[in-house]
């Protein structure tokens, strides 16, 4: 049975303007130039100092473009904007302002007159790991279908060089994603005969054991190579745990013979893709979104936002002035005139929103980084990582009066250049731990002490987690052994027996 009832709901919706700002906040500064170029191409009402303001002629021929079907359909889409203008009077009011007085975007946060603005960042273009693998397929005589399968398999190889999908999963992927029907046997054959033949040796393996075997199979069949293959095939578990005495007994070899075999095994690459990816990472280095400088004389800090090739933005004056030109047009109907005016209004309004969002983005980034800089002032003055204080997103959000999600977007994929090196903004956020004296310290400080202790340990007798725990306890850090193990793993440091 149908019924009517009143219901009160409270909902929160982001306006198109807010959504635009949120998206711009996530973009690294070095990528912002491309986003601005895209907007300049899409919106004729927006211009920069790199483009001349092409004045729109006063002829009737040029006015025809504002009454075609494409423009009418775009004007219809403006009904979803923040405010819809339903009458000519609304449009009169909107365009009554003087666009000569509208301020554009100049990028002024953190700038001073003496600073030379960074205009260009050089990049070295090199071949990526994936590109290298794809190019090597040209050395094989493959049918069109086999080539497509091989390319798909390469796409499933991670940056370490390992294959992330089994032959069965690849068969299903090819069927559902590419409508290609094949068999596990065929996929496995391509993996074995093609993918495993690519350089670097060991690429395309599913496990570490298979990766090492693939590298050994590329080597000449000498006595020690054959024994090394046997160790990886039959005694891999003992080898990974460094139970070398058991291996010597089972191989019935001497200690000197085993030392020769071990020297071969230790030269194998457990992550064959990393070398190629490291070269690529060195070639395309990260450009900082912030620069912090330190004055050695008075200890003051200065924050700069480098605007790489970001132009000055403004509303195109001739486009804003087009309103009166269309309004006085006699050769078009009222309906066409209204559609044309709505179109102009939508483009001008979009340009205003974009300029305002870019300015707000810069101000938000500056305020967030400035607060982080002040919060971690000791680190930025000394470079001592143990001086980093516990800090979470909420601490910064509360200080600048913004939502945690906004700070999270600012921090994401952003880097700051300091006198002590380049750091990700996420580096400065860490949980807090309490010392025996009640003082709160950052987990970053504890990790630094752990790292230093392991760096200075006797490699013949490396420190166990229990020993590391006792060292920290003596220094006043009330920390459990399992927490030490967690921090050690986060630092990428293996257990003691693997550090001999």
C-alpha cells in the first residue's frame, strides 16, 4: 500500500568546485603543468601568459559557432553546476562585474623578489625494465597469437622480475580480458622457451628457488655449477636457513669445495628486475614539491614552493566581453541566444573555478608544509632523524583547521628537499612510544637506534632481537622483543643468522 511520510535527512555532498580542489591537491607539483595545459586546451575562456589573447572578431560569421548543435548540447550540461541561470537578468548580473579587475594565478606562496624561479627540470629518458623485455621478444620467431600471449605474460611480471600469475590464471585472464582461448600447456611452453630466455637471467620465475635455478642453467656445466644446481633443487630449505654443515654432509664434499660452490650461489641475483628498475629510478629522479632552506647564522628556516613551468593564469578578457556581443546579436533567436550566453557563462565560470582552485591548492600546500616544518623544527635545523617528534595527520589537520583527508591528499606523493637530502612527506609522520621517564618519542627515533646498532655490530656475532631489545631497554625505551622484530622488518633488515 502506498503511503506518504515526511523524513528529515542530513547529507554532505561535495560541490564540483570542492571536487576539483581535492583532485588538484593530490597532483605533485611537477605534474601540475600538464594538468594546466589540459585545462587551457579544454576551456577557451582560460588563458596563460604563454598564450596570446586572440581577440574575437565582431563579425556575424564568427558568431555562428556559438549557435551550432555541439554548443547547444554543452550548454544543456550546465544544469548540474552549482547555480543555474534561468533568465537573461541572471546572466546580466553575472557578467556585470569588471573582468579587468579579476586577479589571476601568479604562484606567490613562499616566493621573494630575489629568488630565481625554477623554469625547467631536466630529465634523462632511459628504457624501462618492461620496455626492455618487450623489445627482446623481437629476437624470437613468434606467431601473432604467441606474441600476444608473451606480451601479456610480461605485463604480469613485477619490478623484482617475478611472474605474479600462474599459467592457469593467465589462461583465464586471456579468456576474460582478451577473448583469447588457449591452454595451460601453451602458456607454460611460452614461459619456459621465451620468457625464461629473456635477460636478465632469472626473470619470469614464480619463486626464488626457480629464479636461482634459471640463472644457474645459463652457466657452463662445470663441477661446481652442477653441485650448485643440486643444492638449489634438493637442499634449498637448508640453504635458505644457512644450515651449511648439513649440506656438506649430504653432498659429501669438503669445506673448500663447498666454499667454491657458495661463492657461486652468493653471486646470483635474487631480484633480477631490480637492477634495471634502479637504473630507471636514477634516470628519472623525483622533483621536490617543497624546498626548505636553513640559515646557519640565526637558525631560521625558509619554505619555498618551486612552481616548475607553471604559467600565470587569468580569464580571457575577450571571452568575458563576448557576452554583450552575443546579447546584441539580431540574427539569432532568443532560444539560440540564451544557449550561447549560457555556454559563455559556463566557460568563464569554469575558468574562474580553476584559477581559484589552483590558488587554494598552493595556499593549502604551503600551510601544511609550513606546519610540518615548524612541528619538526629540530630535524630541519640539524638533520638528526632521532629528533623527529611523534606526529600524525590529525596533529597537522587540527593546527591548520582542515580535514584529515585534505592533509592526507597533500602528503600523498609529495617530497621536500632539505639541506640533508630529499624526503617524502610521509617520512615525518610516525607513531609515538613512551620512554621509562614518561617522555613520548617517535618510532622513527627507535628505528634509527636499531639501524645504528646493527650497522656497528660484530658481523661474526650479529645482534639478535633479544639483544637489541636489551640495548633499547638500557637506553630507557620500554619496548618488547616482538616490537623490535616488527621495526627491524620495516627497515628491511633480516634476522641475525642471515646477517653473518
